[in-house]
């Protein structure tokens, strides 16, 4: 059984080498999720493939699909908790899709790997409003689109005119109005690769946009941990509850609770941060499940994960 699996992997590896060489895509082996995610934990991954253009990325996933090679997209890894096992799939890194945004009137076209905070600054300078509240969210545009990132009353989905996705080897634009932009969730399906978007924004005085942007950033700095190894808010706020998840966990006295190298942030209780070289994904998961158990017992609420849990099995 193990032998068959190894044989399959080696056939797969040969195919990946052939495809990436032909398409000119950078391919790396020997990486760990601990290097690829902001929580700095998680096990080995077989391959990291990093296309440089949207067209190259679309061609790449098409070829992987034809060879039935499993892959997952990853941006800056700031909303992912991958377990400590060996992950036998391919990471399609969007980090190199970071060409400078193109401005046309009130529109901006940007690729998935571009930094979201940088885009907030760029659009504010151009006098375009709509995403200034998202300044300081440490992620890529692709990740923000995937989960409809939001903060301080704004969500990226509301300004998306077109999203570019990979379909049958091509870059295809779909209207933002055809996507369901829910709270930290969209109608995009696993297996869909987001390549970029055109945002239609609202003209406003750059000074006023920048002032709102700075306000959002300073509020974030004052209330959330920064510089720490986190994945942002760990759980969603429950839809029907009158208080948010952070306050609920805080009221249970759980700030500072530690399991191995994982700690409930003393600054915001809906953040789990990791510390030290020995921190494991299992520590963060154990702590998260302990929080869920307490909240269920005391409030009868089933907290839903806001971070994505990636399993090696
Ligand atoms: N609070 C506490 N203790 C805590 C945390 C919060 O008492 O440990 C209180 C605050 O003082 C405040 C209230 O709870 O009165 C709400 O807190 P906050 O303003 O921080 O908002 P939140 O609901 O906890 C949400 C988003 C954040 C986003 C902020 C600001 C979710 C799960 N969280 O947090 O998003 O940055 O609003 O808009 O929706 C994320 O998506 O990763 C994230 C961090």
C-alpha cells in the first residue's frame, strides 16, 4: 500500500516537473506550512508552485487538473491553520501575482497576490474610497476576495465589479454581482482559482480617505495584537448573539490561556497567537477546541471557525 502510494507520488512529481518546466513556473520542494503561514505552525508540503502572471496560473491549474494532481491556492497564509502532518498536495502560491495595480477612472485592476494594505494606500492616494477600512488587514487581494474580508463597516465584495478566475486554462472575468458576498464567506467553490479583480470605487477627497484609513489602522493597532504570530480572528461572530466572540471569550476569563505554544491573546480574545520554536498546529487547535467547548457550555453557542483548517489527511 505504502509502496503504491510512493509510486503514485513519484509519477505525480515527474508530471509536475514537466509541466512547470514547460510553463516556466517556479517550483520549490521541502517547504513547511510553518514558513508559509502567519501562525508559523504546520507540517511539510510537497510542492510550492508560484506562477508570475494570471495567464500562467490559469494554464497551470488546468494542466494539474488534467493530471488529477490535487492543489490548493495560498496567498500570504494569514487566515490558514494547517495541521502538523505531511500534506501531500501542491500549494499554488499566488504571492508572485503582484504586478502594480492599473487605475482607469474610478476603477482599479489588481492581481490576487498584491498586498491588501498596499492597495488600500494606493487607492486612497488616487482619491478612491471603499476599502480604506481594510487597511492593515495582513493579507493578499486574492485572500480578501475569497473570504470577503471586512473591517470597520466595509467589505471588499461591495466594490468588486469583476473577478478574474481560472477556467479551462483561460483567465475569465465574472461579474461581482454573480458572486454571493456573505459575512467572511463567498459562493466561490473549492477548486476555483481567483486571479484578480477590477474594483469600482467611489471618488472622494484623498485627505478624507486617508484620515479614515489612519483611524481604522490606529483602532486596529489599539485593539488587536500586531507583530504577533496570528491568523486574525479565529472564530466568526455568531449571527444571533448580542455580544461578539472576542468579548464572550474575554468574559470567560480566557485571555492568556495557554496550550503548549498557543496562547489566547491578552489584547483581543478572539485571536490565538503562537510563541516559540516548538509551537505546533495541534497546540492552536487544542486551544481553539477548548474555547469552543467553554462557549458551548456557558452560552449554548457553537462557534464557527473563521480561519481555514487545512488537513493533511
Ligand atoms: N472586546 C472585549 N474583549 C476582547 C475583544 C473585544 O471586550 O477581547 C469588546 C470590544 O471592546 C468591543 C467589542 O468587544 O466593545 C467588539 O470588539 P471589536 O471592535 O474588536 O470587534 P470584533 O467583533 O471582535 C470584528 C472582526 C474583526 C475586525 C473588527 C473591526 C470578526 C470575527 N471580527 O471584531 O475582524 O477587525 O471587527 O472591524 O468579524 C478578522 O476578520 O480576522 C478580524 C479580526
